[in-house]
C-alpha cells in the first residue's frame, strides 16, 4: 500500500510528541529533601509570639497598616499589611518577615525604610525612626537579631 506524504508527516509528529511526553514525565520527579543552604548562611527563625507582643503594637502605634495608600496591596512598595479594622497578625507577621535580613538586622527593609535619611535610612513617605536609638527601632531590631541568632 502506498503511503501519502501527509500521513508520514502526521505519523512522525505523533511519534515525536509521544517521545517528548515520555521524557517529560520521567524528569518530573520531586526531590526527597530540600537542598542544603550554602555554607556560611544564616537561618532566620523569627518568633511569632514576640512579634505579637513587641513588634505589632509598635507598627500599629506608628500607623503602619493597609489604610489609604500605605501598605495596602503593594501600592507603595512591597510591605503589605492588614487593615486596622481586620487585623490579621499571622498575615502581618509573614509580610514583615519578608522585610527582614538574615545577614544583618540593620539592613532589613522594615528598619531601613522608615529610618530618617540622616541616620542612614532609605526614602519613605513617613520617617518614624529619627535615629537608630529610637525605642521602636531598637525593639524591632532586637526581634530580628534574635531570629538571626536563633
């Protein structure tokens, strides 16, 4: 029986697709354990209870929440927090944790952004820490530092 060129092309395409799917299925194996961190790195283990007692009240007192265009949905940066009328401590903990540094507490965005420029801070609409000696700065830094050392 004579085979037409279209049939040969279709057969080749089906064969190639089958081989590709077979190879893909074999390569989709999940790892048994996560890879080890690079040598010399630090693991950050932040204390949720300490966040609730030492950090969250300070953030609330400073007005850091999802009201207006501050910290509400990434409108002005990367720190998103829950609104004051629907506080979600677990969500706020997770968001603030993303703004911390395992290398050095002082380089954490949660400390650098609201720190006055003259004290080494970064541009931010509100400067709630006039210096690194501010009691709120010291408390939040202590929480981060404890997590780095943990």
